[in-house]
C-alpha cells in the first residue's frame, strides 16, 4: 500500500509539491474505494476519469501560467492575513478560469465542471484529511450552461420505427444494428450505459408480455417497462448472438454511427449550434472557416435516445410520476424538469392550435 501523504499542520499553508501529492492520493482513493460517495457506495469509474482530467488540467495550468498552488491553514491566519489569502484565492480562481477559457477554448459547462471538482478536492482536504481549509473555496463560482436538449419529434421517431425506406437505407449502409438499438433506446428511456449492459436476467416474460427490469448503475434506482411489439422483435432478432440482449458496441463507435444514420433521414435540416462562454452565447460552426453550420444529424448522440423517450411519453400525456418511475428520476430531479420544459413547447403548440380554431 502506498504511503499516505503527511501534512504539516504547524505551517500556515500546504506547499504545491505536497498538494499535488495529495491530489494524486485523492484520485487513487476515489479509484480504490477508500473514498466513497456520501451514501457509502463506490465512486464510479467515469467520475474518477473526470478527476484525472481535472488533475491534468491543473498541472498544465500551473506550468503554462507559472502560478503557485497553495492551500492555507485557516486557523493560523490573523485578520490581515485572512484578507490577503482571500485575494490570493480570488486571483488563483481568475487565472485558472482564464486559462480554461482563453487557452483551452472551452465553454461554461466544462469550466463549471472543473471548478466543481476543485471544490470537491478542498472538501477532501477538510473532511478526510482533517485540514482546516476554511470557507474560501466556497466562493469559487461554478458557471452553469444549459446544453441544448435534442430529442426526436413523434414523426421522426415513427420514421425510424416503421418506415420501410429507413429500413432499406439502414441495411444498404450497414447501419441496421445501429438503427435497432437506437429505436429500442428511444422507447425504454434507459441511460445508455444501462441500455447496452442489458442481459437475459433483465428480461421478464409473462405470457406474451415482455418487460425490461433493471437497476440503474448511476442512481441504483429500479426501473421496469413493458415493451411494445417492435422492441420485442428487436430482442428476438439478436437473441443468443451475444452476452447482452442488444448487440455489443463501444459508446464512441455508437455515437459516430448514429450521426451517419441520422444523416440519412429526409429533411436533415440545418441546426445552429450555440454554446456559452463566460455567460455569453457563442455560435459554433462545423466548418468555422466557411461559416458552415451543423445539421440535425450532427446533434444526435446516445443521449438523444433517453431524451426522446421521456419527451415522447410526456408529450403524449403520460403523467409525470409514471414517466419518472420508468426513467428512474427522483421526484425533485433538475434533469427531469428539463424534459418537462421541453415537452411543454409541444403542449403550447397544441394549445395555440386549439384556441386558434376557437377564435377563427
């Protein structure tokens, strides 16, 4: 077992060399299971990968900007020193976020995600290493960015499910497997990690009725949904051909192939992509030199499946609590209410149509 990092609590601050060792220990503790979530469950590999990305960003920043990283012992500071340390942290935050925005050219969502991990590391020092960091890090602002939700409308979803031309084109381009998994995902509302991990034990058959029953890897929430006939046929098509219910594939490959598949639908219209940097919208071009915008197909990802399924259920009148039961969202989930807001636009459109008919 690696030797634990020792902190000299008599000193007024932890120096950069020790801090970087502590950061490495933080990552290793998260990976090994020594550090867990608040509920005692193990931290997922995806989260640990995010910690590693943060670690690499911090190291590159310290080298590029020649900034010294220190964490002060709040109990050793007098009033004047406290004000000076506060200014140090403010300067560190400005320099780090400037590096991310200006050197790395990233957007608010990524910066917010990075600063959130920085604050988590401070909490690790305070709660698990018993080092009195004070409340300085709580002032590190976490930028928020609403990423555009892309979901298929009902006509587009029907085209993927039942259109013979779509079936033919998918076969001709060797995308039949991709289409089948996409259609299944747009129906059952599972997270893609749970979808691609479905096994025979997740399939329940009662007479001629088929159900998928699964506990989410991310939230540990149990989900069960009855399958329509077209999903049953998809499962039968691939039965016994692999360890999972659906064909095995990597997430990166699936995302790439989904864009190919979506590019084959009629009316693959131009869809302007915008992101936010320092709170201001920025148009992102597929071809910046020629100012060529992205199209609908460029926005389609594995996340589109879950978003489409939830939005479709809500738009067709399924009560929210039932949709949450299927999707595995908690009653107060912010993510779920983003889907509610999206489906509200469909409801608003129908409301306008009805009132227009009344007044004409």
